[in-house]
């Protein structure tokens, strides 16, 4: 049985050492990618309960991002880069639609805290690139992994802004 694998260049800008031939090429980044799946499932369950289709689309996109990112940083099949990149594009489109909807309703405050968490995540993302003085390829602490967790948390936290009529998670606890 032939297994299609990704080129060895996958993940080389993400700091964590790529172990060619391992079940998980970048184990820390593969495991932290699952934060998107967890956030996506939580958003999907909540969105179904409050009947929020745009938030449900966000939840589905987050599950796809986590799955694609896990494939990209983990087993690295030939389709991993496509799944990784296009799921992020899809999530970006859904969240852009949610932000536009919030702008029409002047509900910016719902986005404030998630935006702050995302900003910290972006700082971690930038700090942990390969070649950065903070990059430690063999460490269990990976800034790119922190990016995964923080951006997943921010995306999950922002989902209530996409609910019709302002039915946020604050009122309908998960």
C-alpha cells in the first residue's frame, strides 16, 4: 500500500522540528490544532440550540480548520496543504460575513474580547516563526501551538456575534 505524503517543506516556517517519517511530523502543533475542532464542535452544538446558521457555518469551518491543520502538522498526506489553507480561507469568509452582519447591527462590543485574544495569538504566531530568537524547534512549548489555542478560543468566543437577534452564549450557556 502506497501512502501519499506531503513534501518535506510542510511546516518548516512554524519552528517545531519536522520529523520526517513520524506518525506526527510536528506533534505539538498537530495536537494543538485540535483546539479548533473542540471550539468548532462547541460552536456547532450551541448554534444548533439557538438556531444560528451563520454561527453554525463558523463552527463547521473551525472543525475543518482543525482537521486540516492536524493533517498538515501531523501525518502530512499529500492533500494536507490544500485542506489546511482552504479551510482557513473558508473560516475567514464566514467570520468576515459575521463581522459585516455585526456592523450593520452595530454590535461591535461582542467582538472586542475575542479580538484581544486574537491579538495575543497573532503576537505568539509572529514570535514563534522559524529563525526567530524565541524559536526552540525541540521544545514542548511552541509559539505556533499557542497561536492555535488562542485563535481557536477567539474564534469560538466570537461566534455569538453571528447569532440572530443578539442571542449570545452569555445568555444561553453552553
